[in-house]
């Protein structure tokens, strides 16, 4: 990994975040008046004018944008119109809940998806393989909101086993995690299976087996590490997919995380909070992909050599 | 080829599962203890300072925390009764002298005095142009600064004759706050999230968008609160709110849509309560375009609506058809024999013919259920209008800016009107008078207002505002109602109901108001 490669990647990452934040800034301001969205049409016209001035919404968008950028450089990311607190604090207050939900979902996604993919590949073209893949396709096809409401109906209303919404105890994790991990694990199962099948057909696997290496060792030490490379690639998308899934799931289960905050902030045009939440989400997705980029070179010597060649430092 | 690779993975999975979920269950046991009362709400306010918000979700909670000098007795004909003031006397048509109750404590333990009353309506809060004034001016903008007579006596006066001054002092935004606590707060925003009042419950915590927690105030001057704490929990998804009610996680679930009433009523252990509040769902007409500039077309639109059918089919008869733009809770200002424009398709057709309408397209902007059953109601309306020959097209838009945007396709929009103070002044005058947003040019773009209202409406309105005679006031209200019907710049549809799901073990009666009274006398357990 060369210095130039790293700088190039970091520059692109920053550019991506800047484009996203700018795009959201413009779209949010053009698509609705925050004063009307927060207070509705039942507010006095004088109050509307005062609030627009107070919040700087009476100025042209380009001027608002310049103020926004200028304030960012001074460490001011704006205030929530709804409760007057710093947008940074409002979003950060929600972050632990989202991270805990994403973290547990990620653990279960990996624990279910990857073994299922390997299992399926090792039983290629059997009933087990087909059953596993059918389940994976089903898991992928069920929309989050539908699965969430279905789980509430079954586990909360019918059997009264689990709390319907909230985040107070470990039990509250179960349904949101199932809702999110079902689709995610399905993706990982399919990718892992394909990658494993490709690797298992490689000559070096046959060579290892011919040399008398036990099957379990071949799978563990030769097949799986090589199959992991494409799986790492989708881990970058996985973060994005978790964020998107989280927005829906958090709303269905009243999970007080960033996703739910984002939905209500967009609905209310609480602009600074939307900007902050989008910045955070964009940052996490870009950072995840950056890590994948760097990890990829480290995992696969061929990629590393190719990058070195392209940057003129290779042999 | 078989492998046992899955076994260690399964073991790891079981380990994490046990680690994460091996705690003692279940959490819904809380509902067994009535001491901690839980309410699932669709939405929460971000702050509790009444002059910092203006919303029904705020009113729902606020009155349990903050009290005014007077209060409305919802169970006894909406009479005005003493609250923080033990008595009051009208000095003239614009001034009231209040004698305060002694020994009333704020949640911080300080005694409430006339200084706190004056401060609540004073320079640093209400009259401050960047604080209370912004939103409270439309309710209290004509008041003078209060005059402190002695520690327990205060005078509040208006700049003009104010028939409703007592009602204002018993309603939203007139809550008395602690001067000392206000001045000790870091700033307006911090104060807004940490208000200190005198109510039976004190604010413990606002977790924005998640919950608001109240706790019984042991130093309360009146009857002690019936529960130790109340948690208002935000559950935006209606299915989750109903599920939580059925499982007993919540004692009450708010904002139940009419199509779910049967579902809750038929479930063992739950039922529904609630009904109309002083709010009228309406269709606002932009009268500045060519087609709807013709008042015969507007009247035809109003007469084509079978309101009873909407109430019966969508609300199962649990809403009501209003007599024009007035609410029954107005007491002696309710003009019972005024019926408003009623369903008359024959007359509607005749008016359309007379107007020379040639099928010009009328646009109808609708949001996806900002109001209860908004889309379903709009679909029914479009069919009713079609039945009399009006070509109305429903257009779904995303938000209020798009609904109100002043361009050539702004014709019909949905609206609702709350009768503040349960009085015509709070509905007719506030929503249709000269300070109504619909009569201001420019505020939604363009150059023209939503509608032009005849000068006679404002003249009768002035009589309503300035007279102290009930008869003259009633006469003014009647004439204003007639003008609204004759000009038809608004079409009334039905009163807006609020429904709650409630556990059978809870005795609680909702008022015809957004306010949820969870105090002694209105909340108990079987």
C-alpha cells in the first residue's frame, strides 16, 4: 500500500462525503419550509416570518450554504430547531443505540450467513443446498417493515413472548435483530456459497487433497481464507445496508437510534439534525468502504502487487 | 463431502445468544404495577415549555405538569373554575384581579407568588421577542404586562375588551412558571427542556423522540397524583402501539385510527375510548383562480358532500357532522339552529349549471394521511364531487410547503381548524379573520392570499371581539357563520375525533380535548 494510494483514497472519501452533504443541504431546503413542517399551517404569519429570520431561512440558499460551511470550520454544526440543542449532541445521543443494534445484527449476520454459505457450498447440488438457498432467497425478499410487523403480531400479540417495541432490555433486541439479520445473513450466505464453490474448484484444492491433506484442513486453511476475499468486499456494502435497514427497523420497533431520528428530522425539516445524521451515515459508509479497500490489498497479495505496479513502485 | 465445521460456529452463536438474551424476562411486567403508568404515543414534543411549542402532542402532556390561574372543568359543562388563583374578579371589560392560592409550591420547592405570575407573562419570557412572543403572541398578544398588587394578588389586563380573558387564563400558554428556576437555567432552550411548574406531576426527563418521564410531585397543593410516575413513550408505528397495549406493556395507547377500534374492542382486556375534540376537518378553497373564483362553484362543492356518510363509513359514527364552522363545546356561543351548508346534490348540480361550468380541472392537494384517513376521505370527496359533475383530481404531495405552494394548481387543500378556548373567536376569527394565514399574501409564495373575505365578516368579527353583551356576540357569530357559508371559501367536513386504546383495569375518561388528564379524580384502577 503506497502513500499515494492512501492519499488518493482519502481524498475521494472526503469528496464523496462533501458531495452527499451538499446534495442533502440543497434538496432539503428546496423541498419544504422547516417552519411550516414543524408548526403546521396553524401558526401565525408573524411567527412564521420571525422563525424564518431566526433560523436564517429567509436568506438565499447559496448564502445559507456558505454560513453552514463557515460554521463547520468553526466547529458549529448547527442547532436542532425542535429542541434547540446542538445537532451534534442530538445525533450522538442516539448513536449508541444504533451501534448496539447494528453490532448485534452484524454478529448474527456473520454467525448465520457465513456458516450457511459454507455449509451450502460443501453440500453443493443436494437438497440441503437447495433448501438453504431457498431460505436465503426468501430472507432476502421479505421487506423489513413486513417482517417486523409480522414478528410483532406473532411474538408480542399472539404468543406474548417478547416486548413489542423499545430498547430497554436485552429482550428488546430479539425482533429487530431478526428483522435486520434475516436479509443480511441471506446476502452473506449467497456470497459465501458462490465464493466457496469457486475456490473449491481451483487446482490448488485438488492438489492439497491429492497430497493427502485432510478435508477439514483443506476447507479451513485453503478454501475458506481464499473465499473470504470477495466476502470482505460485500462487508463495505453491508454497513450501508445495515444503515438503510436500521432506518426502517428502528421505526417499526420504536428503537431510539439514529435511523428513527433521521426519519423524524426529515419529516420536520429539522435541517441541522438531518445534515448531521447524513454526515454521520455517509462517513460510516465511506469509512467502511475505505477499510475494505485497504484490507483487500492486505488480504490479497495480487491486488497489493497490482497497486504497487500502477503507482510505479512495483517491480 | 461432509463437514462438522458448522458445529463450532453454532456453539459460538449459542454463546452470544445466551450472553445477550440470558437476562431475566419479561419487561412487560411493569404494567402489573399501576404505580408506573405507561402511555404509548405516536409522537412526543421535543420540549415542554408551552411558549416554545404549539402542538396537540404537547398539550396532551403539559397540563399534568403546568397549571394556570384558572382551569376548565371538562366534566361540568366546561365551566371556568379556580386553580392557582383561589378567586378572581372582573374589574372592567379588560381587567381581572386574581387572588392567589397560598402555599402553592413549585416543583423546586419554592412558593408561588404574584411575582411568578407577573414573570410568566413578563419581559423575559412572554414579551421577549425571541422567546415566548414568537408563538404565544397569537393567543396572548393583546395583553398588558401584569400588575403585582401584593404577594398574593395580581391584575392581568388586555389592551382591548376581552370577553375571553378568563378562558385565556385557563388555557394553553397561560401556565405559571417559577421565576427563580427560569433565571437559574442556562438559556431559553435549556429551560424549555427543564420547566418548573406547580402541577401534580413534575418533569423528570425528556429523551427527545423516545420518551418523556413525569413523577408525582409530593408537595402538590391539591390531591396527590394517582400514580408514582408516567412514561409517555413514543411508538410511531400503530401496530406496535396496539401490540404493546394488548400485551400490557402500556396502559393507554393514543392516536388509534378508526379502522382499528373494532380490533381493540374485541380483544380481551382492552377497549377504546374517545371521540370528537373541538376541531373541524375542512377543505380550504383558493378563491383567487378563475374557476373557484365563482362562489356558485364553491357552494356546489360544499353541497355535494354527504358528511354523514363520511362519518358513518370511515369513523363508524364516532365523529359528528358540525353545524358549519362552530363546535358544540362553545357553550352559549353555540348557534344551535344554524345548520350550515348541508348535503344537497340537486342544488349543487343546479348551481354548477348556473355558473356555466364546463368541466375545467380542479386540483385537490392531499398529503398521505397527515390527517386521520386523509386519503380515504379525499377519495370519497372526489367521487361525491364527480357525482354532481365537478372534475376534481386528487394529487398526493409530500408536505405542507407543497400543499400550500401558491401556483396555478393550488385549488383545494385539506385543513383542520381547532376552536381555541372552545369559542368562535378561537376558530372563526383566528382562522378566517384578518390575521389568518390564509388572508396574508406572500407567505406561501405568489402575490395573492388564499382567499378574499368580505369586509362584513371583519366588521361582525370586531363586534364579537369588543362587545360584552352575550346577545350581540351571538348575533355577530351567526352573521359570520352565514358569510362563511355564503362565500364558501371553506368546506366543513366533520369534527375530528381522537381515539385511545385502554386496558380494562384502568379507569380513565378522555376529555373533548387533546389534553390527557392523568390526575386524581380522572385516573384510577379497578
